[in-house]
């Protein structure tokens, strides 16, 4: 599990990326979880209804693993148009990173995850899920 940083709050020298798009189809986390892959990146949202316990981000390939300097962005897009982005820095060599949220989100919140290299370029894939009751 990584330490997470909320955009605009942490002293991280990373710009907020808002309005990320995905070709992945949206799903619900009700009753337990939703997961899917897009390109080389996978998302697994675990919770009940509007409550999200945690979100896993992983690579879709069996041989892929996080490299030094790579980081994860998870962007939540709310129905009112606002977005919130969180950053996590997984350990090098891990295949999966788990970000704990343990909170409720507004109905129809869309969450998308990306894996980025240290220079900010994204690994192919931006899977998304929709949180709803």
C-alpha cells in the first residue's frame, strides 16, 4: 500500500491532470467490487454502494511491474463537474498498488486510474469505473 497525496495539498511537484478520458466502459461497485482493464492498466474498486474501501491499480500483463519513479494518479470526477486527483508512489517491483479510501463518494462519481513514468508520460491505458448506489 502506498502513501497517497491529494493534488494541491501535498508538497509534490506534480501538476493536477483534470478531465482524464477513457474508452473503458463504466461499471458499478454495488454490491462489492468492479474491475476492468484498458490498455496495460487495470482498476479494481472494492466497496459497497457509495462506500469505497480501497482501489487497486495494476498492470494487465503478467510480467509488468512498477519501476522506480513510476507513480499512480486516481482522478474522481463528480456529477457537478469538479474533479479530485490523488497520487501514490508504489514500490519498485510490485505488480499491484492498493490505495485505501474508506469513505463514501457521491452517487455517479467516476474514478479513473493511470500509471505514469517519472517524466509524467502515461503508460497505455486509463480504466474507469462509476461509483453508484
